[in-house]
């Protein structure tokens, strides 16, 4: 049953509730009218139109590195590629292997690093031996210096004469 009271007799909270109810009814009415215009009544009329999905392009940046690095000669090939080569009449001649300079450079640097490491070990061992020899010579020189010097004896600085003793020192 509708409330028939005049607006002046309603409280602020009651007026706000009435306004909320009317806005909701107006919104529902707009949605129903839009629902009739759209093909499917289940779609949200306020949602943006769906975008057709496009497949993302495949990355091709990796191809610029295909002939670089240690695995450049070992790319996977399918069996069909190999059978197609022999079917086309290509001779299965063995081509001479090219010199892989990057491999040679890496191995020569490894040999140089090992030689430097061995030289460092030799230098450290000779340094240790030299240090022991210097210590031995220093201790011998100290022993020789001590044997040449007379044995020190303690002498009093003040002569003390006790009563009953004779003499003077």
C-alpha cells in the first residue's frame, strides 16, 4: 500500500529512501529497454563491446643468433629435411670441417690460465723457502754475536759499607 502522506510530513531519511527506490526503478527500466535492443538479453549493456581475439605474432628475434655461438652447427633438423636432401640428388660428400677459431681461442686461454696458476704456485713455494733461509741465517748471526761478547755480570752502582766491615771499596 502506498504512503499517501504529503512531502512536508516525511522525514529526510524517508525522502532519501523514496529517491533511491525511484532511481533504481528508472535504472531497471532503462536496462529492460536496452535489453530489447540488443541481440542477447544476457549481455551487460554497460560493458564494452568484445574485441575479436587476434593471435599474437610469433617472435622472430631468436633467428638473428642462429649462426652464432657454440650450438650454431648443431641445429635440430627433421627427418623429412634429411630425406628431402638425399631425394633431390645431393651427394652425401663429406665436406672438410672448418676451423672453429672461437674454440681454439677458448682452449688457448685455458692453457695460459693454467700456466699462470702453476707459475704462481712455484713463486709462492720459492718465497717460503727463501723466508726460511733468511730466518736461519739471522738466528746463526745472532748466535755468533752472542758468543763473541763477554758474559754480562751484575755490578752494583752504589758501594754499601756495613758497620763492622773494614775497608773501602
